[in-house]
C-alpha cells in the first residue's frame, strides 16, 4: 500500500524552482529517505507533504488523501520532527509534551498515558521535570521526536534528524528510529545529507539534487548497479605495465593505471583479489600496497550528479539555519 504518492510535485519561489516535477511513492512500513545537500529541495518537499506549503504544480497524497484538498485529515495521521528546534527551553520536558498534546487535541486522561509512553521510549522520563534549557543537544532532539509521536501518527516525517549531533548521539537517534519502525510498525519519511545515515536506516532512498530526483532504490541495489568492487594496488617504482595481464583475469571488468598504482573494477572482489595477487607474484613482481572497497553511496551520488555530496553547497539561508541549529544543540 502506498502511504505517500506524488506526481510531478513542483514548488517555485519566484524564478527559483525548488522542487522540480518529482514523482515517487513510499510504501507502508518502510523508512524512505531523501538524500541530498542543503538546498536540494528536501525540506520544501516535506513542507508540501505535511500541508505547511501548497505545491505550485502536481499532486501529493497521504493515505490516499490530497495534501491540499484534505489538509486537515492529513494532519491527523502524520507526525513531524522539523529540522529547526521547536521545543521551548523555558518549559520542562513534561510541559512541552503537555503543550504538544493539547495542540493535537489529545484528551488529558489519554495524554498523560501517552506522554509517559513516548518519554520512556526516548529515555527522557527521568528528565521530564527539568527545564529544556538544561538538556543536551541529543536530549532536545529526542524530545522533538517524542513530540512528533504524541498523537500516535501513522506516518512520521523526520527532517535532518541528526543534524549537528556528535557521532555517538547520532547513533543513539538511529536506534530510536529503527525501534519506531520495528516495534511500532511506523512508516517514516526522512531527509538527510549524511551518506552513512541513509545507508544504515533507509529501506529505500531517492537522491535529490537541484530539486530533481536523480535516482531511487534500495541502497544496496544502487551501489551494486555501479558495476563492481574496486581493488587498488601499487607495485614497486618503475615496474613494467601489467594492465593487459590483469584485464584477462576472471571477474575483472576494467583496469586503469596511474604511475605504479592500478585501479581495478571487479565483479566479485573477494574472489578476484587472490587471483590478481597470484598472477602478479607469478610475474616475479611484488605488491607494495593493496585495498578492496565496496561501492558507496557517495560513489552513487557522484555517478548520478557528477559531483561528490561533500563538494555541494546549499543555499545561504539553509546553511545559516543549519549553523544556528548546531549552536543551539551544543548549548
């Protein structure tokens, strides 16, 4: 069942096309990720899907309901954890949760039970009576997630859920996201510009750049479609060229030489590497360095956009927002 279904979804701001005729579906129970740099159109897409912004063109449906025509119904079945921090630092964690419950019109007797449940889920129950200004960055983000769950949404939107967090805290947030899917059978739509985050969490991803979806699929499939593993090996200085000899070895798809270093694309790295080393030794040559790497999402991004994600830069407005969030998280 398609939980999210878009067709030619577009958003234009003046002369800037922020989201450019994108079409995709998200299936029930999966974690679907938008992977791309700041300024790619990720947050704008979430804003349209969560009824915060109307599309310029195209359509989007949540559980079959149009995000424009059925906006109120859509809001009742979704949760949102925005990129910008929204928790009130002058209130306690419990007070923030009570406020959120009232905004979603959750009856007080039900709200109390749900608040206890979600605060326990994100391990904030003991800190519930403390003011949020005393929370660490990771605790604040966990409180944001708890707020997005207070009304038991069927679909949860996470916009850059670990932006600005340290590696250890990021891993903790990953565990909570996995728990939501596995234990609560929740469908999750998330955005990220962290390759490892998309790879670790998402069942499927769509790479988005300049408002366009370049490719989508399961992370493993996208990496496998690149065509093989990469073996890099170096021979001693001034060794003879063995490109042609390597090219005849089973599983070798391509060989490129630069000085004494060879970059070899192979279909099955673990099986091809011993054969390559054996062939080189039989030619009375020595291998001074060797490495085997599997395809990465960064290589996938490079293949479809022509640049590394690390080389991209978002809009000045989004970069400023990211920096502001990081400063707040580090307080």
